[in-house]
């Protein structure tokens, strides 16, 4: 459904969707943080939401992390908000922290983007659609306007009037066009740095996660054993091989590592974790981007282990849990 600030979000009233809150997130209704709760905000795309071409993941890693923390008897109590949304990029992460989620008071923000950032632009899209407004004045102005209900209403009304005057043409899939990513690599880096900045301004620690892919696993090396549908889905525009797709994706992962080092943020290198578990069945053969349920279990356990070892959680009292 249309969102005047974020362009789009999932309609929570659509049939055949998992339980969603009113904002379209696959998590509990958003509310003020309760006393004595350690709140984690998980930003991300469909890999965080828990979607895949093989169907919905029953227990995405944010929900699994909360359950593991509960089973481990962690103190204080850990609450994880799954703010992943299919199709979202680092630009959406920036705008979520500036607008929709600015009041949540998280203690920790995990950030797992990448795939949609280097996805090819569709017909009618421009990179400028995924940039913050240029000047410092306009950014400060937005921070005030975002706090009003009138601002998104006015944007939505202007969009509806513009659509009425100039009905949009059918959107063509961009096969054969030159490859232009939705969020170019330099802008991806700026967005990650902004997320770190905004998260710290909210009083939160920020962890940056790299995004794994199926070709890290022994079974799918060089695209072997991936289904034909998966093979076709990633041969986009001028990209004609898995090697090109993987090289682009890993350049975004490398940028994530570099931004974490530059900003002094913790890096959780999920790509390297998957390399260490390359013999396990962590993806299906239908999807090189979205881990299966075992992959989500692994990521939740890694985050729990990181949380247990981090000084930001000095009150840790819990039982050690085994990898799932």
C-alpha cells in the first residue's frame, strides 16, 4: 500500500499474509518501552521480515532471537521488534528512524540490508527517490514536519492529485537496460553511516550485519543445483552470470564492513558465519538471497552470542544455549 514517506509498505489487511501490526511490520503492536526491558530494533528487508520465494519463514531471526533470550533466562528481559519490510533499502532504514520508529527508544539496533540496495532500478524510478533531501535546513525541517499527522496526509493528497492528472503508465520490467542499482554503493555507505548516527542519537548501540547468499554453501557453489527459476531471477539487465551478481553483492557487504570500522560500530559478519557453516542446508535451491528456517535459527543464535559477550548488556544472567 502507498506510504507518503516511505513510498510503500505492506498492507496488513491483505489476505494470505502473516499477522502484521498496523504499520505492516511482522511484529507486536508498537508501544512505549516498558521499564526493565532491553529493546532490540531489527531493521532490514525481506530477509529480516521472513519472506522467501519458497514461502514465509515460520520464525524469522528477530522472533527467534527473542525466544532464545527468553529460554536463556536473560535479565533484563529482551524484546525484539521485527522492523524488516520486503523491498526496503538502507534509505528506508534512514527514513524509518527519522519518522515512523523515532520514538521507540531501542537499546540496540541491528541493520541487515543490501539485496534491494543493489537491485536494478525499475522503469520510472530514479536514484534521487532514495536519497535524503539535500540541504541541512530541509532535513531539519522534515524532522519537525514528520512529527505531525498533517505532513504525511498532505504528501499523500499531492500524490493522489498528481496521479489523477497524469495516470501512471504500466511499469515495464527492466530486462535489457543498463544496470543501475536502486542505491549506488557510495550512497549505500552514506545511508549506513546515517543509520548509525540516528541510532546513537536515539541512545542505541548499532550493529551492522552483512547479508549472506546461497553460493557460500558447498551445495550451491557457482550456481550449481539452484533451480532454473532462481537462475533466471538474477540474470538481470546487463548481468549475465551468478559471478557478476555475487561480486556486486559482496562489494556491498565489504562496504558494510568498512562503514562499521569507520563509525566504530559493531560488525556482525553473517557472510563469514555462513562460510563457516557451508556444509549445512541454510538455503533452498529456489532462492539465493533468502535463508531458510535453519538459516534464521543460525543468525538468531549468532546475535544472542554477540549480545551475551557485549558490554552493553552488563546484567547478563542466563543459561548457555546450544546452536539450533
